[in-house]
């Protein structure tokens, strides 16, 4: 069986299993996604008139790092969040926080220094790697990720979530947790101390459970795109599927950092699971840098904003789309499209 047929079979089987209760799934209302603009760390851009004046834009997704919000142990600096929230509230817009505990640049570490300096936290972070052609013999350093599998580090992260929830639950639209994909390789040679595929899975599940318990009114979305230790459909260890099953159980949303309908890797991993999620589970995905430069592998045509919107709405049934600001796409394509939606344009 060739790879295309295997992928198609995998998708059919996965969707069929998830849709076993056909009546319940048919009853799910296909909602129109709420459109947010992902400004990331460029948080001052929420003052731009193009953003504020477009009715179809519900709000902004802004990035805050763990290091920024907890500069010292048990000292939480939430004023930047509260200032941005107050501004958005005054202008009738909503805030969706992206909480960042991972970086993709060697020079940037997004966790507090105390985690790195106190031996009880095992260094606080682990270095990530990229591998050309999956060759682990020549790893390329590619940023740092918090030791999510480490109970001591995880407890500190949950304390941060508690501090945020105490002040923000019900006031913000939601909180997105950084992607599950990490780069340690598969052989084990570059795995950090204490890490295993199972411990990572259990660590993520514990964070999801805690986040769902803390944020009872605001949404929580985990960007569950890929999991280390498996490559679907051929090497299915159940890691990603168990993340989605747990999300359904604990009331946490799902999604991913990229909207790429023509990428086989996404189609084999998160997209079928997003589409097959339980009726009560929300979902959101981001249109990030490069997404609107992607091309249909069969036609060679570049993807359009309308194509992404329809895929998000009809294919994945997303509750949220977080549109990035890559130029010229943002000014020339995304904003005009959203203005047309605000005018009731046919879509």
C-alpha cells in the first residue's frame, strides 16, 4: 500500500472510530469561528486602528512568557496582562493569552532563572534540537523547553496558572498552552534526564487537568500537534490520541500552531483528531508565519485566506482562528477578508 492510500485509510479509520456515536456528532452545531489577531509579543499593536475598527475581529491573542510573568519565585508580575486586558475591554475586544514556556532560538529561555539555578528543578529547561533528514548524528540546537515531565517544574507551572486564574478567569476569552511537539530525537541519545515518552505524556495530561480545574469560565486550549515517540499513521503509540481523549475528559480545548490543509504530516496527526473531538471540546488554530505561503501540492496554487477559513470552519469546525500578521498577507488579504465578513459577505 502506498503512503497516500495508507494516509487515507488511517484518516478514515480514525474519523470512523471517533464518530461512532453518529447521532451525537450530527447534533453538534457547526459554529462560525471567532477571529482573533495573533500579535504575539508585539502587544502594543492592539492600538492599531485596523485591528480595533474591524468588527469581525473579536480580539487579540497575545504572548506572555513564564519568565516575564514570574520574574522571581512566587513573585508574579501580572501588570502587563492587566494593562493589555483593560485596553481591549475599553474597545470591546477580548484577550486570548498564549503562555510560552518554550523557545525556538538558542539565545532565548522562557522560564525564570530560579528554575535553572536550583538543582531541585534539574536545570528547569532542556535544549531542543532539529535534525536534517532525521539524522540524529548531527543535531542542530534549536531553543529550550521547560521540563514539563518533571513534577517539580510542573508544580511551579501550575502555581503560575493558579496565579493567573485567580485574577483572570472569566475576564479573558482564553489561555493557549504551547505546542506539544518537542525536538529531542527518537534514539534516546539526546533525551534529557528523567524524560521518557510516557513521562512526557503524563506530564502534559497533569497540566491539562490542572488548567481545566483553574480556568472554569475562560477557555483553555492545548496546541496538541505532534508527540515525540510516534509518527502517524505507521508508528502509532497512542500518545497524541490519548492527549485528545484526555482533553475531552477534562474539558480542555485542542488545536495547533499552524493551519496547513495541504501538509500530509498535519493531515496524518492533529487534524483528524481535531475534527473528531467531542462535541463539548473547543478548538482553535493559528495562521502563523509561512502558512499563507504554502501551496496545494496537486495544483501548485498558493493557499488563500478564504480557503483557510473554509477549512477551519467546515473541515476542522474550529471555534477560534488566530490570524498572524505576516506581511503583505495581513494588510492585503486577511484584513480585507475579515472586513468583508463584518459586512455579512457570503462565505
